[in-house]
C-alpha cells in the first residue's frame, strides 16, 4: 500500500510540473506556476488594504507625487511594449499602485497585482528620478515575473515531497529506530529551506534584470541600477553572503547590473546616451 501511495504522489508531482509551465516576460525563463495569478491578486487585496491602512503616510505629499509619476512612466512604457509584442497576458490582474510609507528603513516591496510600497528611507537613497526608477522597476519585475505565485507553487511541490518522504519512512519503519522519522523529515525540510533561499536570490536577480529593461523602455538610463546598489552598499556595509540569505549581496548586484547593461540598452527608447551611460 505505501508503495502504491508513493507512485501516486510522484505522478501527481509530475502532472503539476508539466501543467504549470509558464514563461517569464523579458527573461524567457520557464517557471512552474501552479497558482492562478489573477485569483492570487484578488485574494491578497484584503491583506493589502489592511496593511496599507496600518502604515503611516508621509506628511510631504510631494514624495508620493514623485513616486507615482515615475511609477506611471514605467508602467505606461511596460504595458505598451508587452501589448505590442502580444504578451499582454502578463498584465492580467495587474493594476499598478505606487505608495510611499513613512519608515526610515531602506526598503521597498511589491504585492501581487502591482501594489508597490516604497519607504521614505529608500527615497533618501534615491535623490534622482533615475535611481527611483531602479527601485520601482525592480519591484515591477517581481510582479511581472509572478514571483509570489511561483514561490507558493514551489511550496506546494515541497509539501508533496514531504508526504512522499514520510510514506517511504512508513514503508521502512520496521528497520528504523524510534525518532528516525523526525530526523529524516527535519533533514528534508532543512534542505528545502536552503533551496528556498537560493531560489529567492535567483528571483531577486531576475527582478533586477527585468527592472533594468523596464527602465530602458521608459527612457531612464539603466546604468543607474549599479549606482543604486553601490549607494545602498555604502549604507549597509555589513551585508555579506550566507546560504540563508534571501537576497544577493550588494556587490554581486552591482557586478550583475554592469554585465546586464548591454541587454537592457537593446530596449532603450530615449535620446542618445552619453558615453558614461553606456557599457
């Protein structure tokens, strides 16, 4: 019986992986996405409203106006390009909203569906609209790539794996010592957590890559992304690589931004750039 159960679970996992393949816009990466992104966007709407109501808004309304202006420019350019290329399905359920939060931390975040928060601390790091576009483009990249839905999908597959591991252990229980089941599941869970951190770092890199392309489409020099991470790196010098980090190091992001610049410039929609803004 356990063996049959394992076979069924493996078939379920394979079916999920085969039926959940989608392509990420701009990067072309194939991802396993088992969650309906439109339904996910709707389901988090209530949570978004609750968080929005609990956060303090800055007294200086010009900050909010600036974020909305830069965000709107990025959104219009992005939507126009995707529709022109016949990829408007990437915009299903997306309604861009750009908000400023009164918080001294250097941070920004994106909700599924296009709700993007930027802290006043982050705005102090971004005195120019181009630097701000680097931040907003990155967060928009997370939304367009469906990273939240992808992470939920990965969690679902991991749960199937845990059930399969437990079933194997039950099938071999007569040869195991007491407590082996717990240790086996703990080991599996630990490996999955490390894999999750690595996956998160890859998503951050992908959002950086898409963000640079969105900047170019909106005629913001994408070379500014490297400058952004250099500025943040000077303010957060103690951030170094560790397996349990969910984000790449600032230095790595600077190097990758410079390496990706030629790709981003292929999407450039503005006037001729100066030599300093080119590779």
